[in-house]
C-alpha cells in the first residue's frame, strides 16, 4: 500500500490558499530540500512528500503536495516552475498543477466570455477584467487559422471576484464587430455539459419518434424494424414522456427501461438514453433502405438518378435538403428519404471544380403527401454533426439554395 509521507506545516493559511501537486522531483529529495525550492516564491504552509510504505524504509514516489500560505504565491511558483525548471538528475521539467481537490473550486471561479471583439488578445481581455480581482488564467478561443472566435474563458482567484465581474460586465457594452452585448457568465461544469447532451439526445429521439409515426402512416409501418430498435424506441419514449404510440410492441429481453429518469440525471439513465440514441442514429443512417424492402425497379431508379438524370415530381412534391453530411452521395440521400414514399429522383449538388459535395441536394416524390411527410419528420433531423433543413421547392425562381 502506498501512503503519503512526512508532513511538515507552518505559517498562517489564507482562506483562498491552494494545494498544488508537484511531479518530476528527485526521489532523494525530502521536505527540507523541497521547502527551500518552494519558499523562493512565498511562505509555504505545508509540504507532503508521497512515499511508498510497502518498502522499508519508505521511499519517495518522486512527487509531493505543497500548500502555500497564499494563492498568489502558489500561482507564481506554478508560473515559474511548471514545464520550465528541471531538477538535478531528472529528464523532464517539474509538473505543477492544482491538486484534484481543487478542481471543483476552479469550476466555481471560471467564467465564459462571449461576444468579445475578435481584435482583442488575452492581454487586452486581462486589462478589461483586472479591476474585479486577480486573474489566474485567461484564454481567448481561436480557430485553426489562429483567429479569435470572439469568445474565451477567465478564471479568477475567488468566486466573489467572478460574481462581481458578471454583475458589472454582463450585457454592459457591445464590442467592435459584435452583433450583441458582451456575455459574461459562469462556465459550464461537466455536469452541465452532460445534462445538455442528455437533453439533445432526447430531442433527437423525439424526432425519431415522429419520423417513425410518419413512416407508419405511409402504409409500411414499423413491422419490419429490427426488434432491437423497437426496444430502443420504446425506451426513448418512456424517458421523454412521449406519446405511447408503440405500446403494443414487444419488449426485447435484456434491454432495461429508462423509467422517465431524465429528471435525476443518473448515470444509468444517461447510459441507456445514449444507447438508444446511438442505436437509432445508426439505424437511421444505415438501415432505412431496408424498412420497406426495395424492389429491383427502385434500385434501377436509384442508379438512374446517380447517373445525373434529374427528374422532378408534380408541384409540391419536390424538396431541397440543406446541411447534408459532406460524405453523402445521391444514393445516401435517396435511401434516407425513401421511407416517406416513392422517390422519383435524388441528387446531391457537387462543386464542378473540386468535385466535393456542396452539402445540399434535391429529392422528388411522385406525390405531394410524401413530400409533406418527409418535411415533418426530417426537417431539423440530425445526422452525425449535421442538422438537416428540408423544405419545398416552390418554383424555379426559388430553386437555388441560399
């Protein structure tokens, strides 16, 4: 068993003091050598070398915890040592960061800044927010081209400083080049991110639920669906409080119920919902062509469309689909929209210079009812990272995408 080693404490500890983990230190060093190193940056309250107690005598594990009397001293030490100073006999520089026990407190002091002028650098943002207190970290988010995305993060030394910044700066001004006032709020925690992901997945499953209802109204129904996906759709309906359209479908053994667990956000609920979401997304992307069992005639029709012969249906039966995945081709588009009726033609528009998809396409049915069913089920539907936009082609003048 490995335990912490010697512990030496001294000095008054400020309320906002921070405990740091330090790695890449010589195993021969004890508390006295480390204290001498760390006290260059301020008064040290506590040094704790981690030792392996399974050995006699206990030997250092090459790492320690250090707690400075003030947060400022700890951050100065980190700035001067982390990934910079290499101690005697070591091959890698010191690693110094807040201990795990400090992570939650960082979340309480970290702000998201949106609607920032893209002309501002980290130094500029620090100047703007420095009146509210000590800033531990400031980062402007940038794209692959190095240009600012117009947003970033700031971590203050205390939560009160962060709250004062929000109170004074949120919606206080509209910066150069921005369409609305600056946004200053607490950054999302990991729990917030997981909850938002859960809600997004639920929305997508509700769309799948609506799509399945539309498929059923077209005559084919859900009878030919793989039983696994029937169970997944049942679970999704249970989780989101959706209509009991599938109450008569058989359950598949081994598939647990979500029991409407969205409210408590439990791990089992999230796992089950994620499983349902992934399964149905996979089904939508890959298995739709099997829903009605296409005939050889339909396959020939599909090949004919792929050759570039574009045929339109009657008025009100022709659709434009925007935000298609980059890798989608004519056949993928046809297969995705086949469940709603007889597809006359489908075409993904391609750039003539690069031969790459323009991420929009054209689908024609032989009747307007199928087109309306496709709009209802698929407008806003997400495939991969893309959310489809599906609308009627009203006239030739409106046929060009925007």
